[in-house]
């Protein structure tokens, strides 16, 4: 499975036995897979197979599906809601006996909402089943189009993400090879820090002074962060090349990238390392925004 985004739109239409329909499917980002259906009246029974079709094709994204129908030249008939009419007559009779007045006119009763309904003639079960199959087949066309659009967008996102990973690797290498990390530079920094300690704590013995120097050296060592950043880059590249949806894992990796960059900045003992760390945080933030679009 190639890299896929979670955004896209598709439309498909069809006709059978005098019925014309159109499917519209819209997909946006989501933490999981959520499907919302808005089906034309009389076709609510299609919701279950619609959801099954979506689940077979997609793993993440918020999908909105709508089905609109036009019965065209199919015959419609008037139907009187006998139960509602009887209730209205009974209420009218009680009110007339209590308050007086004339009985309601028939045209007034028939004009009340819900008394007269326009309904389509019953559809033969075999015709209805054949029509439902045709409608679901056209839905598959729309979902195929949507999957293709998401795949195209995923390919573009993959190129962007690989470029960002290249930049993260470059910046990590710059941090690793920064002149401020050379032994001589670190030694000079440690000497400066130890001198400050002696100014403040003139009574420190050699053992305590050695412990403080070791702590300072440990705090400024960014090798562990550099190693982890390189490892995260390789892990992200593997996920981009994987066949399974990688969005969730890439989001987690983006958090790990950011954590290492923050630690690197906090350990920096030179402005050049700090500048590299800030550039890293900028690229990582851009990476995080992009991976939120990945399925």
C-alpha cells in the first residue's frame, strides 16, 4: 500500500429502473476512521453496506457520504393518513360539542399537514434489490476515485516528507560536527565553568571539583541526542516505504524528533549549536504538520 493522504473528494452517478442517483464523498483528516452518511429518503437501509465498503478501503479519515435521488418519471400517488384524519375528526367533534360552531370542511382537513401524503408506488422486491446493487456499484466507483486522489496526494506528501527528513539529517550532522563540540572547545568551556565554580566556592576540594566537572561535561554532551535523531530519521524513512498505513507512527515519531531537538537546545553550550537546534525545531514542526495528513 503506497503512502496515502486523508483528504479528497469524489462523485459518481447512475440510473436504473427509472431512478437516477448521485453519490458524493468527501474525506478530511481524522484520528481514526469515521463515516457520516446522509442518504436520500427511502434508502436508509443502504447505510450498513456503505459503511462496510468504506472500511474495506480506508483506515483513517473523516468521510462524509451523501446520496441524492431523482425518481424521474416514476409514478407517485396520493395517500390519506386515515389514522390522522380520524383523530382530527374526533377532536373537531369534541370541540364543536363543547364550544359550538360548524363541523370542519373537508378541504380544510385535507390541507392539514400529514393528512395527505405523496408517496411513490411500491417497488417490486426484485427490482429494488437490483437497483440497490447498482447503487452500491456506483458507490464503489466513487470510493475508487477517492482512493486514487488520496494516493496522488500521498505521493506528493511523501516527497515533501523525505525532503524534510533530509534536512533533519543534515542539521543533525551539523550539530555532531560543530566546532564547538571539539575536545579542545569543550575543554575550554569546562575550564571556564570550573573557574566560575572556584570563584563562588573557593573551598571546594579536588574530589568535589572533579565531580562538578564531570556533571558539567555530562550536561553538555549531545551525542545521545544526535544518535537518536539519526535513528528516528531512519525509522521515518522505513515507515514512508512501508506497505501499511503509517500516519499514527509518523505522528509519534514527530513527537520524538521534537523531544530530542528540545534536549539538544537545552544542552547547547555554544550559540552555533543553539542555532542548529532552533533550525531543527522549525523543520520538525513542519514535518509534524505534514504527517497529520497521512493515513
